[in-house]
C-alpha cells in the first residue's frame, strides 16, 4: 500500500487522539503533557515555517540583495516610523497580568524548555529557585518568540518589548509594500503613517503583550492568502498553511480566522488536490502542530477567562452593551480614546462608496480573485466582530479591552487608501500624505500622554512598585505582595501574602542569615479605616519599617515597607 498525504494525515491524527486519550486518563496528565511538549512543538513549527518560506523564495527566484535594494526605501521608512513610535511612547507594561504572565512563560521556555509560568520563587546563591509553577490559558507564540530573543541576549524582560518592536516594523513595512504595489510609494508612506496615527497601535506596540503580534500575523495571513490566490502553487500553499498554523498560536480566537481563510479558499475552488501532494509532510504534521492549542482548550474550557462567576464569558446579553459602547466611542471626539476616530468615519464612508461603485462598474474588484479575497477578509473581520460583541469584556471604551480592537484600527487606517482609486483627482498621493501627517500630529499625543491606560489602578500600582524596586538596584531581595508573578517575571524573588504568612519562620530565618539583602513588602491601606486590606495583611511576626506611601485611588494608598531583621 502506497501512503500519500491523506493516509499520513490520518495516521498522525490517530496518534494525536491516542496521545490526548492517555493524557486525559491520568490525573493532571493534560497539564503535564502541555507543559512538557509545547516548547518543542512550537520549535518544530517555527522551523517548518522558515523552511517553507525559504522554499517559496527559491521557487520565486528571489535574490536577497536585489530584494533589499528594491525595498530599501520602504524598509528604512517603516524602521524610522517604528523607532519614532518607541521613542515617543516609552515601552511599559500596559495589560497586567497578561504581559508578565507571558514574560514568565518565556523565561521557562528559555531556561527549562517548558510552558510553565513561575509565579513564586527565591534567589539562592546567585540563581533563581522556583517555588510555584502554573499553567496559563494564553497562547504560547509570543512567549516562544520572546524566548528566542532570550537565547540571543540572555534573559531580559525588555526582550518582550523588542519583539513587539520587530512586529511593528514588520506590520508597517508590509503595509508599505502592499500599498506601493497597488498605487505608489508616496501612498505607501501615507498608509504607514495612517496606521501609526492610531494611538491603540502605538500604545500596545510599546507594551509586552501579544496583541500587536497577533494583529500583524492576521494581516500577514490575509496578504499570503491573496498571494496564493494570485499564483496558486504548491510552494505558496504550503507557506500559507504553515503561516496559518503559526497564527493559531497567537490568540485564543486566531484558529477561527485560520479555519475561515482555508475554508473559503476551498469553497472558492483554490485548494486543489494536486497542490497538496508535493509538501504532504506539512499537512500530515498539522494535527501535531495544533496539539498545544488543543491541550489548552481542554484544560481551560470553562470559567477560566477571568469573567465574574455570575457573568457568562460569551453571550447574546453582551451584544447590545458592547455595540452601544462601540457606537458611542466612534462619535467621541474628545481626544481621550486611543483611536483616530476620523479614520473610522472615513472607512465607513469608503465601504458604502465601494459597495455602490463596484455594484455598478467594478474598479478595484474587477476580477473573481479580488472579489473572493475581499469576501475572505470581510468574513474574517465579521467573525472578529461577532466574537468581540459577544465577549463579556469586548467594550470599545474600556482601557483593558481597547487592545482587542487593534485589527479594526489598522483596517480603518487602510480603507481610506482606496480613495486613491475611487477619487484620484481629489485624493492625490501628496494630499493623502499631508492628511496622514495631520492625523499623526492630532492623535499621536494621546499615546504619548497615555491617560487612557493610566486609569487602570493595577497599572499605576505596578508602575510605582517596579520603580521602587529598580531604584534599589539589587536583585538579591525577596518581594512579598499579592501578585508575585509580576515580580518573578522581572527577575526578582517573590512570594504571595499567603505563602509568607505560612512560612514566616523560614523567611525570617533566611533574612537573619543574610540569604536576602532585604525583604520588601507591598500592601494596600484604606484611607477610611487606616487598616491594611485583608488581601495584603501580613502576620504580626513580621516587623515592618515603612519606606514609602503612594496614593493609588481616592479610597486607598500603597505602603512600601522593609522587614526588620
């Protein structure tokens, strides 16, 4: 019997099902399987994607030197705009605890090749000793790529910001390249500036979260799908397939978008059996490459999306609330929300104009391929809208949720470029570039000021805590607080309040024996009562010396203390 792509895919699927069956059969088996195998599977997937990218470039007879020469202006402009964004909006944590959890996982991937998040640990004799390892529900692509940067530089929490800088550069250059091919270089530069004019893009590009990477991969996947439709070869399909597998590991809902793209390509007749034969190993390995996503989905099926116990994570009841929030946000002209509102308004007008114009006399959608691609892109964004509207936290005007709308902000920046085709006499390249510069001048200060994100209590609290620790200039300390994972990710030893109270004798003995230079305690105190909040109350065995007190809210302030020997 001769084995082909179908047979090998069937065998790997059966092997993965058997693996999942045995993992579920033992107590904690899913977690152990996820923690132990995910790093290696993502490493394999990355190598597979890079290999297919190289094969595709070889098939296109691409010359690196010629490519760089032809694209040096776009690359330099995208790099300059990305640098401008990072210099004017300094990198910082903006979505806690997402970012520090992802950073903690990247540390475990770098040091242990595992997918655990070490949320408590101590420094012993010059190295870090974990106390508590936890599994996280967030997808693993961002921490995996961050761990690759750790491999090159050593563990540095700043590598998460560096990864987002690279993602922003790639997104901006991709926008320039795509628009320049459709119009001209000046229009491409304008499109880059229109994307940079969105404060939500700049704010979360200079964060340590995974949302910008997911957005860049989504637009990259749509671009790769168009390239495949334009020239359907075995090489371009295998590259697109591996890129979509990478996309599945970017965010929770990314697998839905990947499935939509492939499903609609099949429905439109682009996925042919002959194209699947040459690189059969890519398709046969698909079930294996998706194992981390499947394992996470099985482990965190219900009640693990941080929604309140009495509030469903998804439901029709959220649709009206979220739709109203978005509608009101789109007419808010107060320069507070992190969106360039005029771009959303113009984009809505462009969609209406395009529907009217294309139905009468096709201009941009003048071929079945372009119409099919437009349908795929529309379906992907419609699916994202449905997910966000039904999600309990999908509120357009909430500081903790704004990052979820980043893809929509980028789309709103690109749609106005279509006016170059629909009204070329009015919207010239120079005028579009001037409009883009004006929007950057109007809306970039929103990101610089960062008032929107700073309304989050946890962000202000953590900024004060990390500033204090950095001023000490010493890692040989132990931090006690209610969120120790935020400090272990930064390289400090840290334990939570419960652990400290239970192990008070050990900690005080270790301090007396100079295992730590100091123990720093973070607590919240209520103004009304003058008492420490129960969640941060330490046992009386700890004698505390107050060093700083910082107001966080109108009701409470933060007290920073050191434990006396």
